[in-house]
């Protein structure tokens, strides 16, 4: 067994501030029960109310949470976590405190994989022994490979080694749950302040539906470092003008925003941190007649001259010839640097024309017309796509009709596959190429099936970090060569904060924020 010890973090000297961090959420959380915290707002709140075995530090590295250290076997299949003995639960309803034990993690994982819970995020941790069988109802939760050796020693066994396992333990899906309190909640766990028990840096003092959440410093919290502030007030506001007003008046200290809106908040003393964390591209519905022949999308991919729109991109967009954006790291390096030779086909107009002519000859036609591409309304996509479609019309005789949709209808059409072609954004919920590439592992509703693609991702999840990188590179190149997703441009999102508060820790999406280290200047 190899023993890995965490070095205690050294906190700044001085008395903790009781000031409140004020943060704006674009939408209200849906559910604060960790296995069901699938939307970004819910995940952000859960991250601050609960503490898992490990935490993510400001430098992106792992540090201790409830576990002070752990041991891992040479084959990467057995983990033994040693828990701190002073960690406590706190319930605001009756000021109850209770010790956090290994049994709480066992119950938390059993709930995660219990099919009755209905957790979408459970699949991320299928590497745990018998997890998939439990989640699909083939085995009882008692067969899950998570057991308590004693009150403060947790054993987790895996079916296969997963290089991302420890990172996944920092996510909401891996949070503990006090069984006695959960049962008392009688099906309302996570839906109000009185039906939550927290072991994180904060507890939920109040949830005013439609208005705000009040998170306050947890009096029972014990960890390597304490929270550096008195709590967080989370407001729900999607109207940008109202957000700006609150920020300018000092009623909001920080928020996440898409890059196209960041210019509204440039000003003396304001901080705008950029994060290139998503990719826009074209996805094709191969069940539609126009794209049933795989050579059609390959020809379109080969006939894409990215220089035709490069000069017209706004500052928050940059040309993309691959899927995974630069924010993703592996081995403490940018994945894009490690996978520098992975890219979409180079511009080859002559080869693309010949390929499409052969397709037309087989089909007995001379062009493809009335092909519709859907995209979000009130965005730059329509103007940028026009440069691309002009080339395809000229070279390949493919004629696109643009349909701009309101967000709700756009998402519905995208999810159901009700489109010929779509401008689609690919984002990741955690720092791994898999978070992006997995979007195309099951695209049956679009008639997309990449032979061997899912197997490559599966092998990557069962390998060392070095080997994983190679498998991810192969999978990404296969996707790009197929043409079923044509990358257009990367998007940079922004995190806006006032100069009066520092210490925000954010995940790769930029939407999950840990406030524990925030302090006032």
C-alpha cells in the first residue's frame, strides 16, 4: 500500500471576518440533495454546504476534506480513507450536532447508486465495485464496494482503476449523508433549510423561494482550515441590467457570465477572469436523408475554411479545430498542448468537391437544398455561419436555411433530435477530456454511432493518466475525422468580481464556486 499524506494548509493570520460574500446566481437551485444536484446552481450550493472526503484547493490540486489521509493499493483498486474524528454535522432546525463518520459516506454512496434515488451523476462513479449493477437494480445496495472498517476508516473498492476517481470524490455526487436525519426528512431532504444537515463550511439558514439563499458559517465545522468569512448570500437574478445595478452599488460581489457580456463590467477595481471552457460547433442529424451518407458530413468538414470567419469573431470567441478547449488539463498541463496534433481535417476544397460529386452521382442528384440549421436566437452564430455556408454553397451545392430559436425551444429541439443540423455548444462539468468527449458516446437520437469510440473512453477511464491521454487523443481524432461534429470556435466565459473580495475557487465550468477562502480586503 502506498500512503499519501496531506500537508495542512496554512491560513492567513488574523481574526476571521464576519462579513458576508454576496453572489449572484442566474437561476434558482432545483434540489440541494447532493445526488440530485445536477444543475449548476444546485451543485454550487451543495459544494458549500457539504464536505466530501477530499477538496479542491485554489491551485487545482487535491487537499484534505473529511479525510486527513488515504492509502491506495498498487493496482489502484483499493482505497482506505482515514477520517478526522472531530468532523460534525449541523442541523439548523434544532441546532443538532452529530459526528461525521465513515457510515455517513457508506449511506451517501448507497443513496447515490440506489435506483430509487434517480441520480444522473451516479454514472460518473461506475468505477466503484458493483456500482453499475446496483444502479441498474441487478444487485442490492449492500453489495456496493463502499464499507466502513470502523467509525473513522472508510474502504472503497473499485472494479477498475480510474485516474479521475479522487477528483470525482470532490463533486456533489460523493458527499456523505446522515441516515437518521435523512429518514426524519420523510422525502423532503434537500428542499428547505429545515430538511438539511450540513457538514461543510456553511449551513443553510434560509431559502426564500424565488429570491435568495442565506448560507452562514457553520458553528460545528471542523477542518484543516476554517471559513474566512461569515457566510454567503446567494441571489437569483437573470436580468443583466439588474445584475449590473447590484454590482455597481456593491450589493453583489461576484458572478459568472458569458464572455459577450463581460465588457459591461470593466471598470477600475473590478476583476474579470477569463476561462476558455466550451466549444461551439456543428452537429448533424444523420437520421435525416441529407446526411444519411457519411461522406456528406466528411465533405463538409473538409471544405471548411476557418479563415473565412476568423477576422469576424468577437473577443470572447476564438477559432477551434478540435473539441476539447484549452481550460482542460491533464498531468498539470493543458490537454490541448498534450494533444496538439489532434485536429479536424485541414481545408481541402478539391478533395471535398470530388467526394460530394461521387455522393451526388450515387444519389442521382446535383445538390442538397432546404437543409435547415438551428441555433440560439440573439447570438453571433447566424452571421458567422453565413461565411461558412457561402463556401459550402459555392463548392458543394449544399444550401442551408437558418432557423434562430428562443432558448427553450432550441434546447428542446436539440435534445429530441428535431433538426437537420445544429450549432451546438459542448461544455464539461469536470476537468477531464472525458467530460467533453462523452457527449458523443451515445448519440443514437442523431443516428451517430462511432465504432470503437465508447471503448476508447472506457479504456481511458481504466488507465493511468499517461495512458488516458493517449486514449482521449485517439477518441477525439476519430470524432473529428468522422465529421459528425465540426468545431467552429472556442468560447471564453468570465468570472466578474469586485476588488474588495478575493479567494474564490472555481471549477472548470466557472459556475461552481467554493467560497470558503473568500476574504475581504
